[in-house]
C-alpha cells in the first residue's frame, strides 16, 4: 500500500493508468450526494480503483464531492494510498454516517488500521488529503461502545493532510488517526464527539493521535483547530506501547479547546510544543500531562507557552506523574475552579520526583484554590518571575438555603435571599437531597453549574430539583496560598515572583510549606510577598539553601 520510490533517472509515466483518472467528480462515478442513496459502496469502489492506479504509476488522485449530503451507511471505507477526498466546504459537502442496518459495527468515513487491515510501517498509506467537508456521526448507534466509531480512523500515514473539516457527534473520537509522519491537521473543527464514551473509555476525543509507531521522531503539526464539548479530550497525543520510546516532533499551535473533559493532554510525547492555544471551560483540566493513556506513560520535555488557560472547572494545568522536564512559560492561568498549576500523583505511572520543571513568567490569578500547588516530589524545579495574585477564591463559608426564593434550572441555581461573595463557591459540590452538581462560578445570588458531562444539557446527576428544595454548600478550605508546597521540594529555585492580593483578601499566604512538605537546599530569593494575609507560613522549616532578599509586609 505504500508509495513506490520514484527514480530521477528512469522516465516517469506522464499519463495516468487507464481507468484511474487523476481528478474525479464523484457524481460521475455513481456517488450521488442525494441524501437517500447509500453512497458507501460507490465510494469504496472508486477509492480502490484510484488506489490501484496510484500503486501502478505513483501519481496521486483526487475525488471531488460537490455540494450534497452523502449518506454512508453500515460500513466504513478502507482507504488507499494516493487517494484524496475533497469537498466544496463544510456544510456544503456533508457525509452523514449511520448504521441502522448493522448496529454491531462502527461506520468511520475512512479507516486503515493495524488490527483490521495489517497497517504498519511497511504497509502505510501516503499522499492523502481530506479537506473541505463535514462529517456528521450522529446517525451511528452502538449496542456497546466501540472506539472505531470515528469520523476518520487511519493508522500509519505518511504525508497526510487534514484541513478545513467539520466533524461532529461521532460515537468515538472525531479525528482519531495514529502514527502520522510528515503530516498536518489544520483548521479542523470537532464538536460533540465521543458521545457514546462514558468518559473513561478508550478514545472519545475531538482529535486523538496515537504516537510512537514510527520510532523516535514523528513529525506532526496540529494548527488552528477548534474542539468543543468532546467526551474525553479536546486534543490528545497518546503513546501506544509502554516499551516504545516517547517520540519527538509534535506541535500544537493556535488551537482552541473548550468544554471537553480535558482540553489538551500529553500522554507520552517527548518535547511536545503547545503554543498560543486557548483552553477554557474544560471539566477536569485545561492542560493535562499524565499517565492516563494506553501505555501509562506521561509526557516529558514539553513546552507550554503563551496560552490562555481560563475558567476550567477543575485545575488550569494538571501535571501528573511526569518524570520531567517540562517548561510552563508566559501563560495566563486564571479563574479556574481548582488550582492554577497542580503537580500531583495519580497513583500510577512514574512515581519518582518530577525533575527540572520550569514555571516561568506566568500570570496566575483568581483561581479557586492555590495558585501553584505541589502535591508530589519535585527536584531542581524553577519557579521564577511569575505574577500570582487573588487566588484562593473558594473562600465562602458553608451555607444552606431553601424556600420560595430558591429556584433550580438545568445549569443554574438562584437564591434571591443570598449574598455570596462572587466566585466564593467556585469548584464546590452543591448538594440537594440525593442530587449533586459542581459549581462552575457564582454571583451574589446565582450559581452557574458545570455540565455533568461534555456536550451535556444539565449539571445535575439526577433530575432538576423542585423549587424551594433545601440545598447546602460546604465551606472553602481555610488555607489558600499563592504557592503551596505539600511534598518534598528539593534544590528548587523560587525567585523573582510577585505574590499578592489586589481585589480580594483570599490568599491567606504568599508561600506555604505544609507539614507534609519540605524544602531542602532551595534558593528562595528576591520574591515580593507583600500584600497577603500572611507572607510566609512554614509548618516544616526549610533545611539549607538560601532564603534572602524576600520582601514582606513591614520589611
């Protein structure tokens, strides 16, 4: 299936193989686009015909699908090298996937996989472009979840291009392609995919890319994409085998991930570059580095730079079980419902200390809990030149309410008699008898509720409560710091940070070393800690290192 090598000394065929034209109007080959006819058999036949031509003469072919609704029913199309599928633009050219006659099998528009077709390095597909069309996966239903219920599901692709696509409401991942070499995903919009995934199953993302099949380097750029309301991740990279080396070569640039479970996840790359992205309103974390993927290997060596990470329901940045290094630089990390930056232990994956993590030059403000929270060992970290203010917003005391002033809606609770501090209940669990919901944010008398799952219509785990039903909200944590060290933090540099409150006195400490934390041979220098309720709290005294020229109130 792979492209044959072309010689510069042997004359090349100037005309295509007979019967396999270089450019095809789909309507001329029995692909109707009338929304009624099952166009899958005709599409599959044309792909095979053009793929055979490419294998014979090495010249890529294009299938152009004019405006129309192309019904693809009961079977996916096995793709071939050198065959591109081009439409007249999303919403103009629409592929409607369905499987009413075959509920046991998924129906991707195109697939080429290791398990189903024997794809590998030597049986890859090459020189394929998918551009300018829509994939609607809402017609696919499954008796049991199947991770192959994708929009596009290709493995081992060389020189693949995925551009200007709108993919929505597939059962599993929208664009789920693995082992992409010298490839580009550009301007793809993915909405509401993974709708059959319970949030814990394989796949279910907007854009999901398995990595590692090509060895140490896989060259892939994901640029200018938008992922909204997908079941697991907006975008993820996932190492597929735990014995494969984490590969280099990945960039995610200028993307927007909103209201997914996780925004962007690094599950096993080495040196992933994520820049100029917006990660907002995701349910668990905006940016996630963890061992949650198939191989149980977290990313390392990555750079997260110049991003806006705002209003996620959980943490802004969740770093779980990476061995390091990692660089987090120049980001806005704000108004998240948990910690701004959270280094924590997931209980699996790499269990040693994270080494050589750099947190530099970020604006970290108005997060519900600590601005930076260290809950697993770190060594040789650098926390430098950050501006950390007004964190710890989850400061409101416990409260209850009921009666005629209390009203409930799928995503909102109002209590006309309340006078809550704005943002003071952010991230709390609201309880109404047996019902629960997570508070995304609040005003003085209204709670906004997070969706119970991505692309969902309600924030409640059960039916919406009746008006007046009693509710309760727990108290916020009593201690809330700009930087909280709750694990061994050895040989770290904490320098040049400004940690203060401007609008609300919610940060109880600028720097807090808890009883479970420790600071051995650290350099804590030139920090401005004035403007917190208390500048420093040391439940565990530091050992060694240098603590000097730190400005506190009254100094």
